[in-house]
């Protein structure tokens, strides 16, 4: 895609009244489409709604019980989930549903009137009563930065709503938003693939190779090239006007200047203020959040005071506790080598690293070199990517112990036996979670529970 081209499927953003009487297809029953369907039901919409999903009703679970009772909701499940999509007027795509899906592409080729391909997020922008929308994207750090922005604005007395990729669909709170409120949205590249809306402030935290292979069986979307991945991220800023802002990490200056951006740019580096979160990357996340808060009208004094009390997010380099002088950190959200490297560099003390898992086709060469410098031992989880990671460690001439376990409890016990007071046990997997764990949250919770069990045994 050229820098001046529009994102795939971009068309005028629709309004709510336009949906009445239309045939709507919801491509994938994830959080966003579920919240949108519930919103339309509360509004007593006259639209004809069809849920398309490769899973069966049983696999979709109890969350669909309310939808099963509605006469204007139909189902297209199993093998026919992506068939005959040209029969609909509008396609609401879940972030996990790839635009390159043959069913979507067949529908878009229909002449003279193909269906409109859009998303719940684009509709939210059209219906949201406030212009004070802040969108945050980036390969990593977008969740922490989003939460930090919310923390700063709320400390200054603003009413703020947080949603998006962080796990809350914005249609859950749309009806409560007032014109003077602020909305903070963490946005993944998959939410931005066909994005054409206009946030007042857009933020990009960083950019590196990610999502170039399908990892989650329930979210098979991926980017076929690194260039496509960048363009998806840049879509957040593509629709902005001269009065809007882009807050951009200074590391991206060269890449950014290749684009034809129309708004005002604020480049940020890092802020070495006293904060609770470890690591240079969190100083960068703080700098991004502080830049946004300043644009929103906060003084540096207000920002600095509020920043000191922020405790971070669960599963993002989260401090779990200390047992006999050994500190435990849960960084389960680190699903790439780059994010694991960032975590390793956040500590000066020796580290026992828990890593490995499901395949994402990442290169482990740089991670292996970082492990050689920072970790005294590596505990791997059984998974499709772990043999490659072990091989990379051996090729990097890593001399520490490398062990593999099939459960979190066994991995944590082994790590603790090898740890000395003052050292760190760090869960930062650099891989997807699927196989031993349901998702990164399940992996992180199992890690914390294993640490609690060790603590209880020592009492």
C-alpha cells in the first residue's frame, strides 16, 4: 500500500439510523461485535442481523443465550461461516477476521453494489458524542500507555472512559458518554486494518516485527508483510486534520517522515521521573502519556504528581511479590522476543527467565544474546516454538541451565530452587500462550498462583 492510499475497505462512516432495515453480518462473535449487537437490541433496531462464526453454538458458550431468543438474529456457523457474504448490506468485521478472507474478497468484488465492510470501532467513532477521543497503538506498550493516560486525566478531575483492545468494547459504555468526557482507546493493528475515523489525539508507542503469523486459533488474523503491518498502525493517523495531534516515539522519526501526515506532531523520548514501574520502556510510556495530558490541558506539576502513583497493568511487568529475598515479576503479555528483551533490560539483578510456548514465527537470535547477558537460567514451557528458542540459546553460546517443563507449577518450583536472595524470577515468554494455557491472562494468573503457593508453603 502506498503512503497516500486509503486503507482497504475504507468507505464513509455510517450513522446509526442508516442501519434500520439493513441486512447486517457480524463476522466473528468477539467482544466488539457482541457489544454492538447488544447495543442495537437495546435501541430496538429493525436491522436484520446474522452472526457468522466458524464455531458452533456450543463452542460459543453461554454468552450467546440472549441472542438465541431474538427473532431478528440469525446464524451462519460452522463450514458456511464465510459463505455468500455478498447477500448482506453491511459487514461488521471482528479484529480477528482477516480482510483477505476469501468470503470477504468475494463479497467486495460484487457489482454494482458490494456490501459495506466496516467495524464496530468505526461505527463507535461515528456515534460517539465527544470529539475528545485518544487512540493509542504500537507493537508493545499501548495498554500501559492507555492506562497511564486515563490515570493522569482522572487525577485532574476529567471523566474518562477506557476501551478497545484492552478488553472493554466501547459500545458497552457509549450510552453513558457526555460531550465533555474523554475516551481512551487502545487499538491493535487488526482493529486499524480498515480504519478511517479521526481521533483528536493519536499515539504510537513503538514498532517492530509482530503479528506476521497466525497464533491464536480463535483469532487467525495476521499481516502478510511488515509493510502492511505498519500501514495498519498508520491508519490511526490517516484521517486526522490540521487541528489534531500525533504523539510519536522519537525512534520512529525516519519511518514517520516518509508519510504525508496532515496534523500536528509531538515526538517524545522518555521521562526519568520517579515512578513505580521498572524499565526504560516505562519511562517512554510515561513520556507518551505526559505528552497527551499536556495536549489535554494539564500542567507539568499535575502530570508529575499523578504519574508517581500509577501502579501499571496486570501481566505487564507486574510485580507479584517477594519470597525469601527472591522477587517475582509477571510479564505474560510479552509475546514477542522484543518485549521479552525489554523486560530483561529492566533489571540489574540476575534473572531466571520463564519463556517459550506457541509458535509466532519470530526470530530468537537477539533474545538469545540478551538472555546470555542477563539470565542465569532459562525455564522453557513445552510448545511449538520452544525447541527453536533453545536452539537459538545454544547457538548464542549461552552457558546457563536450560530446562523444559509441561506445567507452570513445575516451572516456577524449578526456578525458585535455583534462585538466590536478591535475584529475579521473570515470566516473559516471548511466545504465544496456546497449548499449555488458554491465553496470556491464564498464563499470568497461573504464574501468580504458583508464586502464592510457594509463599504459603514457606509459612
